[in-house]
C-alpha cells in the first residue's frame, strides 16, 4: 500500500537545497519543512543526507557541480531539479549515476510535490 500523495518520507530528512531560482528554492524548503524535515540546509553541512540541486545555475556548469559534489560527499543522495530540456536532464542524471553518488532521480521544474515525495521515499533507509 502506498502512502498518501502528500505524506512525509518515512525517514528523517536532512536536505541540502541548491537552486538559484528563489521561488523554486523557497517552494522546496517550505514543502520539506511541512513534512517535518529534521533540517533543511542552504549551505554545505555534514549532517545532510540528500542534496536537491538545480542543474543550471549562474557561474556553475551542471556536470562540474556533480563532479565536485561526488568528490566532496561521495555516496550522498542526490535529486536533480531543472528546467532544462528533458534530454539534458536525462544526460545529467546518467552522468551523476557514473559518479559515486546515490542518485534518487531527477524532476523537471516546477517540481511536483508527488514527484519529490516519491524520490525522497527512495532515500537509503526509507
């Protein structure tokens, strides 16, 4: 039996939200807090267990960010959020899966609550 569409993930979430779009960043943070996320971080913090990141931000290429994240936090869970074309999103996700990251998936912007919940439900230990 699946959880209700807007139910909180089953395990404590310590999320790092990375997005240059203030509206999307705020929406993600509010939804995570509504679900009772243990912590929602907006900067690097060793306590986080999932990174929710935009792919295309000023001054940072998506693949460069993924490479840096894998070097800094190997094994960290990752959700990619992007307004890029679907082929770009799929390519980035394939690149991330070749790195030492626990890729939970990708979501097109604007991210739906159901899609975010489903991906967070795949967190290791959920």
